[in-house]
C-alpha cells in the first residue's frame, strides 16, 4: 500500500520476532511491512516517488536534498554552489554591517528582538502539524534567520555529505565566527600599522568586534541548541514501526528513517 515498504525476512534469527508462526516456513521469506517517512515517499508495491530512492525510500535520489526533521526530499537548484556562497557572503556582510552600526553607537539589541521573533516562528516548521503548503514555505524561508544549513542544499554541492558531517559543521559555527573575527582583527591591525603608519590605538576596534561576536553567538543560540539536542530527539514514524512479537516502536533520529536510534555502531550512538 501507499506509505509502506515490504521486506522479506529470510534470516532465521529474525523470523522469530518478525514473522507470524504460520509464515515462518515460507521458502521465499515472510513479508514484513514498515511505514515510510515521509509517507508520500512510497507509492506502494515497493516503488518510490520522484526524488526518493533506496529501500524504504529513505534516501534522496540524485539531484534532490533532504529537509531535516520532515525527511522530505526537494529538487536541487540548477547551480548548487551559488547557495552556500550566497549564504556565506550574506553572513559576512551582516557581520560587517553589525560592526559598522556598533561603531556608530547603534544598539544592536533592538535588531536582535526582531530576529528572535522570526527565529521562534521558524521553529514551528519542525512541529508535527499538517501546516498548509504556503505556511510551511513561509516557515522555511524564515529559518534563514536561524542560519538553517538546509537552505543551502549541501547535499547538492557535496553529494556524500551526511547527517554526521552536517551536525559537526553546525556545532563548529561559533568557532568559525570567532576565527573570522580574529582574522579581521589582525587585518585591521596590519592596515593601521603598515598602511596608516599608526603606532597607537592599534586595538581600538577590539571592543566593537567583541560586541558583534557576542551578538552573533546570541543569534546562533536557538539553532545551535536545537542541533545539539537533536541527538536526543528520537521519534517513531507515523504509523508506528512495530511487529506482532515486538510491540516496541523503532525510533529514528528526528523522524528520519535513514538514521535509526540506539543502533550499535550507528550514527546516532
């Protein structure tokens, strides 16, 4: 049926827990049905819809990338490298604008209030609510204020990138921001010393840079917190993945069936 995938259990060690006693002795194996996530990925008859591939249609096909939390696969843009470059350039320009505003004694706290609002609204997109497509798309666009890495479609530019690499990259964002500001600091010092021939006040810009750095960490706070705690966000798919003899539902990381929880040697542990 639509939304389900059928496996054939042939291993004797698995038959006891997944097969009905009247089906254990089938030579071709006993059928074992599991739900797909998202349900629309499976068309029925073990066939994946457009954009999905692999068993259970749990992975995105070539030319598609996965939205974290929902497991939905979307088509890659025509120029996948432009999105990460644009995203990085926008972040650098935002930091530069914040630095200039801070030097003009503009209180950045007023700006952070509006950014906070959009960040919280964007978090609703990951809740298990059947939002209308337009509302979900608005939430997705607002997630840019959360520095949502999915907006850059990293799987399109780097096909082999996985959940582990994305998680580590997001966790390293504060360190990356610090290194950028530190590099900018030494560039300013070198410019003052070598170009402007100054010998005093070489570090006068440091307080403004520290202020912008703190605001940057404040803006990243929600996204970093959610990403950090994602490793504890094990969910069951709907309908639940259970068997007759094993009523405990199988849980997956953030609802993605390609990352099962508590699997020995797996990505989650």
